[in-house]
C-alpha cells in the first residue's frame, strides 16, 4: 500500500467503517492500524461493533496470499460483511523502453493486473453473498489509477501497460457486476500527492501552494462519495487533479 493510504482510511473511519489493511510491509501496516484505531476503519463496515483497525501483512501479491488475507479478515470479524474494497497497490517504474529489464515488466504486469484480478475475485465473491443495502448496492470495489491509465509517455511503457490493464479490468467488472448491484469505480490520480514521503523530495517553497498538489484526505473524501452514491446514478470513473496543474 502506498504512503497516503492511512488518510484514505481515516476518512472511512470517521464515517463509521472499520479498516483491514493488506500489504507486504508488516511494520508499516501495524503502525497505520494503530494510527486509525481511534477513528474507525476499512472498507469493512461494522455498524454494530466498536470501530477497529487491523493489519493483515502478506509476503507477496499472489492470488494465494490475497485469498489468505481475505480469509483472515473474515475470521477476525465473522459477523462483519465486506462492503467496500480498495485496490490501491501499484508497481511504478520510469525507464526508457530499451532499458527495461524483463523482470521489471513482469513485476508491473503481475502487480497492476494479475494481483488486481485476484483481489477483485475475493471482493466480488464476498459482495455477491450480501443483501442490497440502503444505497441499492451489495458492495463497492474501488481502484486507484494514474495518469498512465489514459496515456503513455517516453518512460512509462511498463507502468502504462499495467495501468491500462487495470482500467480495462475495472470497466469490465463495472459492466458485468453492476447488474448484480455491485458498484465498481476507477479513480485517475493525476498529480503529486502530498505525503511525508513526497514532502522530503519537494522544495518547501513549492509546498506552500496548496493549489498545486493533491491532498490525500480529499482523495479519500472522493472515494467515500463514490461509496455513498445510490444505484440511480453511479460513477465508474473519476479524474482527480489539483486546481493549478501545468501538464
């Protein structure tokens, strides 16, 4: 999961959700879970229980590992249905085409496409067993995309191929499972998101302009907006960017 995920989860936590964090970084996951425990949680809603957050680290994003993580979540909260699932993982690499290594291309395809298939299968399988809620849906599956989801550039062949595939997956799932009252949405994140990691790389004077960067909490609010849409007007794709973009 990326460094700005806790902000997304805090938004859902404040709205009454519990959070199940899945990623390969066990220490970071546990830290993130502790940060949001007091405010709520994941893409799993526990309306009749105390709000919680928990970490479910995995060694890799293989189908078996993802399936095991979902099973662990269900085991921890057996009475708590999965209502929202967010795929926020991605493999990013910028290199000229002829400098790319075969293993880097494979990693982009595996992470951005193959693993997303596995995650989607687990989420949709869980949703299909649920009753339709007050919004007219069984569940919401969200995908975080990027500028590369729409266009390639001189050093983005690997990531663009992966993100194009992810976008195609989300669109196909939206068409197929909307008929079963499962809402699938894709968000294109176009610009630099302010996080502790990016703050270390961006000159302080540039950070003083809030119009030039994306705010992670605002992105979380946009995801919550998607989840709260009723069945009469669902969005498949959002394009989120700062007010003062120059690209």
